[in-house]
């Protein structure tokens, strides 16, 4: 009516929601491209790429310690899942010719925690003396050494030569399969340290060791 308020009818409400100037509903905004809905914003991808790096660091600055080792592994595409870590462990055990004498077996590997489990099946040739049922200390030392090396190698994705090794023989190892559990304590750019436990088939601790290994990437030397 002239001079008075005009009440909008149902048809007018529908036209306004569909595209009339003024108030626009969220559905119209989404269809106009203002709200992307479930699609991915390219800016989000850039933010996620930065956040995906360890510690949120930008390219060109690698983190230190264990995170640095894992960062290097991911950059090189060596360790991406538990299956890859176990495959790396099997490679480390099969590669040295000396291991053909010991015949160690890979049980499990976790690159995130730097933990590997290795079984050494018993052989009569492991005896420490004629007529003695115990396993020779040299066999145990070799198992400690290879397990510590493997724990580092699984994390950094390459060989880790031994620098130093300390062993405590806690009790005679019976003529049974032995299990070595090695866990990295620290993996730096140049040096890594690992604790290793040796247990018999009954789960009793027979020996413990701590090793220092080189985590230096020789391929980057001289750059």
C-alpha cells in the first residue's frame, strides 16, 4: 500500500535467498565459490607442507638428534612404514658375509622408536668350551654389535659403523636361542648410542651392552 510497509510474500523470500542483492545465504555463497566446502584450499596445502616438516621447520634446516635421523630418512624415502623398517633390518642382517655364520633372524623393527628385535638360533658351534653347554662370549658380543648397528641403520637408512662397544656378561647363556633387543638412546648427525639386551629362551637377561656408532652421512662429506 502506498506510504505503508509492504510485507514480502513467500515468492519474494525465495527470490531473495536465491540471488537478490542484500542478504545471501551460505548455500549461495558456497555455490559462488566463496565457501569451498569440502574441497581443498591451495593455501592449506602450503601450510600443511610446512607443518609436515619435523618441528615445523622450513626447508634448508634439518633438525638434530633422533628427529634429525628420522627427518633424513623421510627425505630420502628410506623409512616410511614398519614394513620398510623390517625390510631394512633384514637387509642389514643378510648383507655381511660374517652373518652367514651366525644366521641371525629379524623379528621386528620400529624406526620411530629406533627399536629392533633379532633372534639368534642356537648352534652347537657356539659353545664356549668342549663339553660346556654355555654359549661363547664372542658370539654374544657379535650379537650385541650387530643388533646395535641394525637399530641405528633402521633409523638413518644406511650403514652405521661401530665406534665403541661395552658389554656386561650377567649370567652364562644356556644352549638356547638368544634374543637381542636394541634401542637407540640418541641419534645425532655424527654419533648414535644404543642400549642392547640379550635374553635366553626363558626371557632371562644374559648380557647387556651399550654401543656407539657412526651416524655420519659419508655421501655429504666434502660438500
